C-alpha cells in the first residue's frame, strides 16, 4: 500500500476536468509529478463545467479580505505570458439601480472597503460613479437612462475568455504528460475502497460507467456542482445552485461600438460583457440568490443539477431585459439567444472546500466554487497540491465540515433561493 504522502511517481487520479480539476492537473504536472490521469464524462472543456463559457469576470472585490488577496494573486497570473492571451483587462463597473434593496447597496460598500486603499491596486484604479452621466463619461457606449445607478469603476479588473482558457490548460497538461480519459470511459460512477487502514477506508480509485476500474494512490474529486452525485455525504455542505445566462447576437458594426466596454454588474439586475471577439455575442446573466434542485436520494436530501440546462426562468429573463433596457436600450428589440442555466457548487459561507474526506485515506475533494471559482484557474491548483502534499488542510475555512454551518442567505447575493421545480421557465412546457 502506498504511503499517504505522495511521491512524484505516485499515481494521481483527478475526477473532473473543469476549473479546479484542470488547475490541479496543471500544477502537479508542472511540479514534476509523472503519473496523472484526468477523468471526465465529456471532452474538455466539459459542458458540465460552470467554467465552460465564453467569459467569466476576473475581479478582486470581496467583502472578505482573505479572498481579495487570493484574487489579486490570480490577476497577477492572468497578466503573465502563460495566461495573458485569455485575459481582457477591460475594467469592471459595479453599481446598483434606482430601486435596489439595501442589501445590494451594502455589499458594494463592503466590497469596496477591501480594495479602496489596497496597496496592490495601481494608482488611479477607482472612480466613483454617482449617476448616469458619470457612467457615460467612462462608458460612452452605454446609451441607457440608468436612472439611479451609482457605484464605482474598477480599472484593475476585467474578464477571461473562459472556455478558451480551459482548452489551453488542457493542452498544456497533455504536453506535460497528463492522460485524459473521457466519455463513458471517464464517467466516474463509484468510488472504490479497500479494507480499512489505521481505522480509515482506503480509496483505491473509481469505477466508470462502462465498468472500467481506474486505480490510483491518490484520488482527487473536482466535480463542481455534480460532486454530490458521487460523494453524497458532501451534500451537507455543498449545494448545487443555478443562475440564468442569455446572449445578444450583435452585428459586426454593433459589436465594434461596444468593443472595450468594461464588465457591467448592476447588483440588483445582472451583468454583461463586451461582445465576444469571435462571435459578436454579448453574454448577460441575471443576479439573484440562485435556484436549487432539491431531491431525496437513498442516502440523503440534496440539491443536484438537473438533467437539462436548457432555458431560463421567466423572472430572470425579465431581469435581463430590464438590464438591457436600462443600459443598452438600442438592443432592446433583439431576441435573447443561447439561454441556459449554469450550475455552481455553493457553500453557506462561500468558502471553498479543499480537504481529505474524513474516515478515508487517499481521497481529496476540491469543491464549493460558490460562483467565484473561475478567476482562480491560474492559482487554485497550487492550493490543492499543498493539501495533497501536507496530508491535511491547514486553512481552517477550507476544511471539511461535518454538517451544514450557516444559511443560504449569502451576504453578497440579493433575492431568495428558490427550487427550480417551482419556477416558470421561458419557452419550455416542462423543466425537469
């Protein structure tokens, strides 16, 4: 039996080729580990990964200075030659609208407090915006009334071309000798254990949908919102939640006008990006508390992703249309296209979980992206590698929790969590 502590030739099995899984594979491979296998049920980037999207926000605004520091570390990596082809430092406008709830206004104040005087931000990074005229001074491409909009512009932020960054990470992993197994061959359906050692079950790998056995000295689960399907006991601390995403198709002429627009995030409505440079699509997402899909399994009650991600809740489509009308009314007549829900793995305190599963040996989880994981793609893998090599998680907030602590009332989100089975979906007769 292999030692708990890894050596460079130990077999490492990473289940899940999303943000956390690819980042982990990249970091351990770059550090000289030579026997790494990544499993996923789909080719990379997997459609089941929340990171498989045209773009994701990269910013360091947090109510919690702990994550501000980590995000600043990530931004520095996005600026390096390794990642810079996928980073667009357009800036980030964070506001509330006229009728925003106080909670939305408070979270902007808390977020700014973590960055306003931070020495790592370049001089002149921030500008207050108190009204629509202020916003248009910096974002002249926004033609809307934006009544009551106020907040600030952060120039040391932007977005990443998400799917392309994941593809690149996978390519570099392959160049470093990482082996990828996808399809039914890579669809893990069961964690395999052998007899107990020192009172703990020993994880020896996983079985996949086609019956194949993949054995390893160290198994790392990085399945995002789907982790509860393979490890049900984690559902006490990780909740699958979804948010609505839609797009506007712009002509080349329209896209040229919007090019360079900072990411716009109106906390009580939603957010959008500049047009994608390849497709001319503007991605928009509704802000809210998220939607669960609560089901009762043979082992526990849990929220797990739905089988289909097609369509978005009608209430979120209305929010997105209000966002367009207030900020970009010139596009109000356009049809929303490519509408889907994006599933994330939420924790009560929005903390990640990077820890060994209690009562086991050789089994590590990295989970709980909580809607703020993608920006950490360049750095997250080093956190997982440290936990693996230390054989423990020394950061208390990232440790495994035996039971749910806290509530679904996340401080930086507005609205109320709803179960997805109880909401009306735009253009769909049946959701489930």
